[in-house]
C-alpha cells in the first residue's frame, strides 16, 4: 500500500468542517491521486513536514489559524515554497 501511495501524486486537503472535507475528497477522488486530509492548520503543517505534496487545497476560513496564515506558514516550510495552494 505504501508503494502504491508513493506512486500517486499526493494532494493535501485542509478544512475544519468534516462534511466539507469529505465532500472535497469525494469530488477530487481519482486513481492517480493520493488524497491526504487535515482538519486544522497544525495538522496540515505536520503533513507538509512529513511528505511532499503536488498541491494543497486549503479552506480560507478556519479557527485559530486562518487559511491565508496557514498558507504563509506552509510557504515558510522548507521544500514547500513552490507547492500550488
């Protein structure tokens, strides 16, 4: 399973609302994508620190750390400066 996931492009989905996160994952589901879900900015930053992503789909309005603030933090993460958000 890990080799299969590594062969697919990873896309990080970030939304604090579980129903929107599920709907987004369903809308983007494709065999060539490995969708990783995060429900907070902190979780998204952990994900970015652990692996590379081809793209990040990020909710704008989130509690604690907003989407734009999260995007700035992701951009500051080594290796994630050029990931499309």
